[in-house]
C-alpha cells in the first residue's frame, strides 16, 4: 500500500495578519484560539497540517476597490501611491502584531529567519512564519528601513502591490488583459533588488507588471519567485504569469506558488465561490508540465482573496491533496508540492 500521509504544507502567501488589527496582545491572541470566518488561525492550520508560510505585512489603500465591468470582463482603476508615513505606520503596526503573536503563542508560532529555523519549527509542530512585505511602500529610497526590517526578521519583499510606489508599478486588476500594463522598475527599484540580493532577502515578483518582472529577472542573482500567482494561459488576469514568465522562473530554478483565489484560477475570471478544486489542480498540472515538479508549490492567498467553497480555509487542505493524488501525484511529488520545493528555493535564496 502506498504512503498516503498528509504532508506538511508550507504556503507561499497569506494575508491572515490583517485580521488581527489593531494588533494588541489581546487582538493577536485570537489567532491562537481561533477566529470565526478566518481562513488561517492556529486550530485550522493544525487541521490542514500547515507547518508554516509567508505571512504578509501589507499597508492597504484607503477606500475600497471600484470594480468596473467591461464588455468581456472587468478592471479596477490603479490605486494611488500611499503616503510613505502612513505606509510606515501601518507596516510597523502589523509587524509588531506578528512579533506579539509569536510571544503570546507560547511557541506555537515562530518567526523564522533560516531554513534550519523552519525545519526546527516543523519538528516542534510550531507554525514557521516568514515575515513578508507585500509592497515596499514603507521603505524610502535610502533603504534604511530595509536594513532595520531585515535585522528584525524580514526575509521576503514584494517591491509592489497593485499600485505604483518609488520602486515600480504594480499591475492593476484587469481581465482579460496582458500583464504588460506600464513602466518597469525605477532606479530605486533596481537598488532595492540589489540590496535584497546582498542581504539574502527573497524578492517576490507577484503583482509586478510585466516590465517590472523582466527587470527583476535581469538583475537578481537568486531564483525567481512568484509567491502567489497563477497561469495566464488558463486565466488571462493581469496578475497571472505568461508562458514566457513561467519559463524564466523555471530556468532560474525558482518557484511559482499557486494562488487558490477563484478569480485568478477560473478560465472565466468570475469571483464565484462555487468553483471545484480541479480549477486549482489545472494550474498546478500546467506548471508542472511546463517547468517541472520541482518548481511548483502552494501560494494560497488565504484571508486575502475569495476562496472556493471546496477550500474555504486551511482545514480543507487535505481535500486539495486528495484531488492532486487523484490526478496522479504520488507521495514524493506531494511532499515537493506541499513544502519541499519552497524549502529548496529558500535555501538557495537566504544562504548568501
Ligand atoms: Zn497579493
């Protein structure tokens, strides 16, 4: 009988910290006890066998998103740049919240800085949390904050969210549309990538527009990583990766963390919860076929996007694993997809 053990899941992206605002000790303790409606909290992470992942720190844009319906899809006008002081305040608050969570969790969640830390957390059944910055809006052109955040534990930076900042331009949400939506990295953006390489901070290409992607690809000396994205050839959303981009990630021995968001996986782009798990599996199959089983992982976007009913929260991860097994992935492949590939890429990125 073949091994069907549920592998430990290491996930490329969640927005779960957002739910812990305003980030006092009492607020963050809710993660430990469980939060109704949250996709990831400690009890659900346990049920889904989550061993860790990238915990995004994100400064949100004021106001909501205005979705404009077009003839064949939709678009959201690009958000304005954030005021740097506002971005810094919001970023510090959320980072402080993660460290408070680590303290009140009594060892059940650890902020990890090395792959050895992650393996130790797995061994201790503690959640390994990578401090990730989704949009570097809080960092000035002097990169002083980058140095300090790195000392604090920052190990992953997405230069932009879907809005412009001093480093580059994000992709606005548009469907169907090309990710080639605007200018690439600025000079400050190029400095940021070089500084991340020097410090051993992962640079996440998620939400960069296509020119920004190629600028990172041409500059970085680390594997190219999209922590949460999907396949443009299946779902032609601006935030998804074209075949050329996917091939470049493969050639760099990088990784794509597959986003579970329904509007990023469904071929029709609809924000429809009634979406089967096969929609996610189709993206994983496509990527595995194109760049190999060693370069694909999960990048759920839990607590940041609409999830399918079939995978409402982390406790549903065993069902996704079952769906993948039914597509023919054996236990060795499952372990790679669930966490092995992430650890390989982190080892190659952080050790410098
Ligand atoms: Zn995101």
